């Protein structure tokens, strides 16, 4: 049996990944999110708030005796306040870093404590963003929190090759491209005074330039299913 933990599995890319994985009877999926929209005999829902540090830090990964592969997919993320620094709400800054970088890092840490020594295939997939690699006006917290996720991924992957040579945990941090999700809805609703480039994101939707969650999930699962084909930690599904 293959075990997959997915944060933010109730909608968007996370739900699309879960549904595609569940098509294989050898996969068991554990969804960690604030709400649930999947009912399946091989799907387990865990009510989970990534903005709650204590809940994240105390989460216990299950003991697995029949696993051939175990994967953590840190998918959940928030755009945070779309405003210039100096006009941003401080709580929005805190929550953005908590959901986008601190919670994934803590989950990675606990995942490694639980499974790193197992002689099976182990994989961590972080859903990052091109915004973590290119500065975007009014997205300072989002850009910086995704950049932090990229760097944490790079360091952990290097550490695993050094200290766990026999069965290292492979880590990817993958930019999914511009996907038609609730986050894009939020971006398009931004005031132009706060985000000068809002018209470009409106045009992506109007011109049908957004990828679907299902297509993006398909590309991500291609990487998850064949990690040996990808040497770099930082990836982009578009390239």
C-alpha cells in the first residue's frame, strides 16, 4: 500500500491530486484540511488548521506496517493580504508565513522523525510558486514564504543524501503554474490601488489561460510517480 498525506485536500489542486490517487486501489490518502469534500473507503479526513501552530506541531503521523511508499504533499497555501508593505495587516503577514512555510516545515520535520529510517520509498512534495522565485508587487509575504519553503526543501534534501544514504527521503518543491483555484479568485478581486497588475490576472481568466486543477494534478502525480527522473529539488510543471 502507498500512503499519501495531503494538506488542503478539500478543494483545488489538493482535491484533484487526492481524487486521481484514489483511482489506484493500492493508494491510501489522508487529507488534512479545515473541511472535507471527499468520501471514499481509502480516504481519511483529518480536520486540520494550518494556521494553528499547536495543532500542526502536535500532529502524529501514523505507524504504517504495510507501506511500500509514503508521501507528504504540502499543498495548502494562502495568498495573504494583497497590499503594499506598510499597508498590510500584521496578522495577515503572520498567517501567510504560518500556512505557507512554518506549518509545512514542521510537518516535514515530524514526517522525517516518523519515517526517515524506514527502508521504503519516501517522498516530500511541497507545492511552491513561481512567486517564490520572482518578486511580485503587493505579494511580499506570499513571495517570501514560498521562497522560504523552497530553501527548506533544498536543505532537507541535501541533508538526507548525507545522513540517510541507504533510503533518503527525496524532496521536491514544485511551482504549479497559474491554476484556476480560489486563490486566483482572490487575486482578481484585489483593488488596483493595492495591486497594479490585477488586470493581467483578470485577463488570464478571461482568455482561458489558467490551467485546471485536474491537469496540474496529473503533472504533479507524474513527478511523484517517477521521482528518479527528476534530479533538481526546485521544479516547475511548465518546464
